[in-house]
C-alpha cells in the first residue's frame, strides 16, 4: 500500500531533506506534498488524502502549533497523525508537544530509518516478533 | 550546577551534525588554519538555564557544499549557490539542539531562537572568535576552515 505524506516547513531545504529521506526510507510512497506554513498545509489536507503529516513548529503566517490545534478541531482531519520534526529536543518541548496531541517527535538530524520506524508505528506496520 | 562548557562539546556537536545531515567529515584543527574564501557567519540565540549565542562560520565553498549535499545536487548547481546561506543556518539550528543536549542534558530548559546569517571579514571573524567564551576550529576534508564558538 502506498502512502501520501505532507511535509510542512518554511525552509525549502528542510522540505527537500525530509522528502528525500522519505523516498530513501523503503516506505511505499504515493505522493509527497509540501507546504511552507500551516495555512497552506490545512488547504492541502482539505483537498488531498494524507496519511501522515511531518511538521516544523516555527513557521510564518501559521505555525505548527496553530496548525495542530486546527487539525484537532476539524472532525474531517483530526485522526491524521502529526509528527513534529524539530531541532529543539529538551523535555519541556516534548511535554508541550504531548499536550498538543502530537503523534510522535523526530529530532534533527534524522535518518531515513527513523522516519520509516515512526511511520510503521503510526500506521500499524510494525513487524510482529514471534521469537 | 551545570556541566562545564568546553571546546570538545562544540566541536563534537558540529562534527556529528555535518556528518549525519550533510555527509561532510571534519576533524579538529588549529587557529592558524587560513580561510580559503569569503566567510559566512550564522548565529542563533538560546535562553534559559544558560543563555548565550552560538556561532558557526564557514567559507562560501563549504556553504555551497552543505547546500548541495542537503539538496542532493551538484555543488556547481545554481541552487547550491542560492541556498548556501539557508543551508548553513539550518545546520546551525540543528547543531544548537545537539550542543544544548550534550552540554546541559536532555532535561535542559533552554529555548532556541531563529538563526540568522551574514557575511563577515576575516578580521571581524578573528576578533569575535578570540573574544568568545568558548571556541573550536575544525576543517573538512578539503581543508576548509569551520569556526564554532559561544559568546
């Protein structure tokens, strides 16, 4: 099954890196959509089927926190997992993200294997260990 | 009481991020290593239990190499040149997260600001580097100088 992803970051470089990592992860990719802020991302979520959103926090116009809050308030998209990708990695930030209902957190720098494991966990693709 | 800040933490943070994110391998160097090209200096502020500014200075050749490797394109491509400054700022942003965790631990209470970048002269860079609270010099495989310091 191929998955559609949405990458939300104001930096074109980071969007490119995340997309590249997804492509290298071994996941079956349908489409990778990109948005430069939360507002554009919400429009894309209205128009496209998205399996997982990867989002930055600090963005102009609408930041990651507002976007996550609007997603939580919209019954059409409130079940789409949001994974925050950030350079900040202290416990305050992690607790704050948990309080927002974020599905998972990836700290930079990251590798394709990490993205795959997060997606597999969120979408229930983890291999069952019978050992 | 916080951990002592030392140059090993700085150099290890930069080295790890450049290797993991941009496939650029570095080693420690000495302050007499010369700059090969114009210098770009990116800075980011952190505030909390410790406050300060983390600075990363590289030459434009290395900045273009970082952009090229992040984007998966050739260093000669126009996009590598146009995205060089943004690439260095993104690298510093990542370095800052790694640096704060290495220095103060995972339970630190520091918040990071937004990185900025500007061109500086060799003299400006030397002065800022030497007056820093803590500093380190690295070089990449091409002999390009990399300064990292906390002020």
